[in-house]
C-alpha cells in the first residue's frame, strides 16, 4: 500500500503544470479619482438697500422665478416723504426757470429796436435765466436720486432660477446695516446648469485641457454616471495645496443633481509611452527586492524589476 500511495503522489507531481506568459510592451492607462464639489452656476444673496419693512412677500423656498420678476416689496414712509418734497422743489424751480427764460426772450426781442432796452438789463436777464436753469438741473438730479432710492423698495430677480433660502417674514425690519442685515433676504440660484470644481495635483496638471470630458458619480446615486466637460482652468497652482483649480459645466435640466453635493470625479490618465507589463500575480516581492520568475530552458531565474507607479494589471 505504501508503494501505491507513493506512485499516486508522483503522478500528481507530473500532472502539475506551470503557467507562463510572453513578456511584451504595452501602454498603461489608469484613472485618477478626486473629490469635487457641485455648485450653482449662478448664485446671489439679495439684501435691502435702505432701511425699511417687508410689505409684501411673493415667493418662498422652492419658488421658480424668472429674470426681472418682483420678489418682494419694502415700505419706507420717510422715503415717500422725501420723494414728495423733491417733486415739489422740482416743480417750483421749473416754474422759476420758465419765467426767467420767457423774460429774457421778451427783452431780447424788444432790444432789436434801438434805444428800447439797455445792454445792462439784457445782461442781467441772461444771467438770471442761466442761474435758474442751473438750479432747475440740480433740482432735477436730486429728484432722480430720491426716485432711484425709492426703486430699491422693489426686490426683483437678477436672473432666472430657484429661491433656495428665505430669512424674513412680513413686517420684518431690514436694512443695509445693523439689525435686520445679518442674513440675506433671499438666496437665488440657477440650477439648470451646475459648476463642478476640482483641484488637480501638480503632477497631473498636464493631463487635462479645455474641452476634455470626464465622468463622475455622487453618493445619492452611486449607480448613475454623469459626464461634464472642462471649461475653465485657473492656469496657476494654489500655493497652499500645490494644485490647479479646474471647473466643468454640468447640464442639470432634470435637476437631479443639487448644489453642494460632493462628487467623485474620474479622470482618465492615458500613457504617453509603452513599457513592459506583467500580471500582478507574477510579481515576487521579497526583502531583497521585487522579481519576476523567468523560465530559461526549464530553469527558473529571478529577474529584478521595478513597478511603474501603481499601474499593474490584475
């Protein structure tokens, strides 16, 4: 029985074969994974220009608004009084200018008859007309200034988007400084397009250029792959991180992506030159170094090798 067992073990040894491969050059390509942040293509915080109270509020969080749409109106009684006073001064000064202008024109026509109007009287009439005209223009400018300030009582959307924050209620006091200005009245974002920003380490800055397409995923939809195109490169390295900021435009008509999401960006890194490639399982790592076993006429030899970064074929 001992002889039979020994015979079977020799048969097993003869049946064992050693898998080999032919060494050849190939181009290595890998993917760089970096975190990125999605942000609104446009975002603005709306504040009050003058001290006032909230009179009407026409939007809320989630409201879709278009450019120029009235979002809220403010109330400032003192501004209305200032506008009425400026309008009254404007009309008064306009009447004075009209009268002095008419008086000059009458004197000028009369002076065409020799000996009727002295040159001194005509000069005084001209000076009076010019003075009243200057006063009228100054009053007109003052009225326009007060009217422009009154226009600040209407808060309108600077672009089309969605209201993402509302920090006031009807009757609340708001102003450019002091109490009521700690937070913006409203926050407006454009979400039909988003910006995806990443920071590329210095060693990889040469792999991306404007127009390149990359892919990314987000945690809320891990099975969904999104694409974006490189649009803006900062052209300089951040001195603290030693990386270049790159922005991509992301179409978001479905609005499944939200500003503030963290994205995992996959950047392809193609190889520019070919090198020898071996399967990872053929690598022998020892304290003496890294080797590949070579079959030389049925004799095993250890060949020392170096890894090209982390680019090894599984």
